[in-house]
C-alpha cells in the first residue's frame, strides 16, 4: 500500500484528549506459561468476525476502505509478531510497522492503535511467562512511547502512552491475564473475551486481535518446530 493510500485511512487528531477506557497494570504471571495451555485457551475464546478479519487480512467488501485496513493491519501485525518471537532487541526494528499502524482506521482510538495496545499487553504477559524475550517486549513498548501524537487521535495517543508504561485497558488486561493461566477456567475466559469484544464500536475486537495475534504466533511457531 502506498503512503498516500495509507494516509487516507487515518483518523484526524481532533478528539477530546481523554482515555476512553480505564487502564491498570497487568497482574504478575503465576508461573511459566505452556504452549499447550495457550492452544486450549485459543479454542475457548470467542473470536468475533472483525477480529478474525484482522488476524487473517481478509474481510470487508472487496476494494472497500475497511478491507484495505484489514489487509494493511494484518501485514504489519505479522511483521511485529515475527520480530517479537525472534527476540529482536533493536527498538528501531519495531518502529516502521508500529508507525504504519498508528492512526490507521476510524474511531476515537483507531484500529491500528488498539491492535498495538493489545499486542503490547500480550507481549508483556508472555515475556513474564517465559515465551517472549522480555527485552523484545520492552523494545516494542519503547516504540509505542515515541509514536508521534499528530499521527493519531489524542485519546489513542494517551492509550499508547499508558501501554508503553505497562498499563492497559482493564477489560483487555483481564483477558490477557486469563490466557495461559493454568488456574483459570474456560468459562471465565469466554465471558471475559465476550466482554472485551463488545467494548466500544470496534475497539474491543481490535484490542483482542492484537493480543491473539501473538498467542497464535507462539502456537504456530511451536507446531512448525
């Protein structure tokens, strides 16, 4: 996608500067996270159509703005997941894909920013559980802190700043804490996932896509090894 095409998908930074969702720190991981548990948890989370479209890059009416958003976001998400799982430590390596997502799509917090927040939350969680190099998760967080405010909405910029400091929307944090937790039950995860997916017009589904993309990446890497 050409730069000028992408620019037409960005939302203007004209919203009132406020956090759209209450944020909090993630609770500590209760122990190592197993890939087997992640596989079971993936089957327990209800994945809405919008989340599936972001994870697959396929969705929306052909040649529509929405379908272009899904394709563009999917490519950038995949690149970031690959870097996290390879243990990439250079902050500069994450910057182009993160910059390609911020401000992408409609809403008080555009799709691309929500995806970045969900991905960062899961990166921190899986780093605590031993499945992602912690310095790689920190590198992604560092990039979020440096994304230009003028590229997205004020609310999204604040949300990115919170995420860069380890604070995430509470409704997202609850889901992230349940995924990979051997002491959590499937029904709690289904309920929390449904609550997240129903948050806002599309923010919950977009946050969920960012989180699940990394989980799926871990599972796929294990299956191919």
